[in-house]
């Protein structure tokens, strides 16, 4: 009922696609995705809890694991298929976010 979620490899990079059309993220954009997390964390005086709407590859949320001040990460994702793909295909890139005790998806 939610459509098709697929991982594609193109030119040595992985991408996460929804219905083979809408790109949810990928390895080519990893640095930019991580900066979306790291910049706000650097500007906040005491980031303890962070939340993300949309998991996709998990790279954006996984970047929060780099900051030792962060105690709790919540990632909201409507699609169980996307969560499964992030765990199975992007775990090394998202710093194994799904397995970290600080994280809840």
C-alpha cells in the first residue's frame, strides 16, 4: 500500500528510491546530509535530544551520533520499507543508527 522502495547503484554510489522515481537520499549527498545535522548541533549550547522527520538513508540522523552531548535521537519515518532499507543497505554510512542505544526509529 505504500509503494515500492528500492536501492539503486549508479556510478559507484547507492541511492534510495521511492516508487523508482522520488530519491530519498544517497551516498553521493552524504556530506551535505550530515551537515544538516552537524551545523545546528554546533550552534546549540547543549543539544541533548534531537528529532528528525523522515529517515531515508539515515545519514542525516546518524550524524548526531558524532556529538557526545546528544543523549537521545528520535527519527520519525512513515514507511517501514524505508526503515528496513536504511538498516540493511546504509548501516555503515548512517553509523549503525538503528543499533545505537541513544536512537529510536
